[in-house]
C-alpha cells in the first residue's frame, strides 16, 4: 500500500466524502458505515498527529485513538476546547453500535430504518469531527506562529 502525501490525502479525503454522500443517497448503508468509520479513524489520527502525540504502534484502533485524545484534552487547552467528553463518548457509542450491527449482520434481521439511523448518527459525528479537527489544526498553527514570533 502506497503512503500518500498531504495533497493526495486531501484528494482521497474529498473522494471518500463524495462516496459517503453517494452511498447515503443511494441507500447503500453498509458502504456508508465503513466510510464513516474510516473517516472518523482518519480524523482522530490527524488530530493526534498535529498534536505530535500519534504513535502508530500504540494508536492502532479507534478506541485507542479516542483514549489518547481524552488524555490530550487534559493537558492541551485547544484540544479541550474542541473535543468535548460528549463528542468523544458519542464516537465511542457510535462505534459500539456499528460493531454490534456488523457482528450480528448474519444472525438477525434488520430493517433499513435501523441501519439508516446508525448511518445518520455517523454522518453527524463525521461532520462535527471534521469541523472540530479543522478548527484544532488552525488553532495549533496560530499557536506555532505566535511562538515563532515571540
């Protein structure tokens, strides 16, 4: 698998957001679930990377990334401002619901509405996490600029 540079990552991210919109509009909810999960995981990794605390060997699951972000929020004012305990818990809860659904896929009958509800929740979390991630990155950039000029 090829490692992407920042421009390629941005284009890939845009493409996946487009795929997510298409999947939801076409009622391809399983595809949407996978894309939402991947975006959440990517955004969490990006946040930790920008904060300088991401370690691939230690933060290899979404839960571990969330736990590290929780810890970061205790010492980083900007992280605490953008990543509330409620947001982090909503991601964890969504992940658990998604996992229960995926693992029970062949054992239970689900309605489209049940799946759509999980997808809609994921879409809201993705929007919020994208926004907070961008705000946090800009805050870190401003902080570095201020420190550079001091």
